[in-house]
């Protein structure tokens, strides 16, 4: 979605919403929950990290699968500013 100088693909909005709802998750878990291809989830996570909306943290249960954690403050700010876009994408 193009938002006046800020671009975020639909998949990134879906992933961001799921992380905000369910907390830190692995890409594999995200892929299963939102029914998106693993490659699409990886792309979305790279975009979110590029915008400092999430970060990778170690998964102490399985070091091969990192967890992704959102920047809660920045995500809330973004959601408030673009609530209408979130509603359209998440319907």
C-alpha cells in the first residue's frame, strides 16, 4: 500500500497485524497462521525490519528459527495514522 511516502506491501501489513496480535513468532509459524507462502512472509519481514517495525531475536527453543518481534510503539503509531488502510487489507 502506498501511503504518502510510505510504502508497505499488503503481506507486510498482514504479518505486522499477526505479530501485534500474537507476539513474537517464527517465519514458519507466521506463514501457517496467515496462510501466506514462506517466501512472501520472508519478504514481508525484510520490509518490516527495513522500516524498523520489527526485529529478529534469538529463539531459545530452536536457534535455527529466529523469532520476530514488533516495535510496538512504532506499529501503534503506524496503525493509528493508517487505520483505514489496515481495515481494508485485513477484511
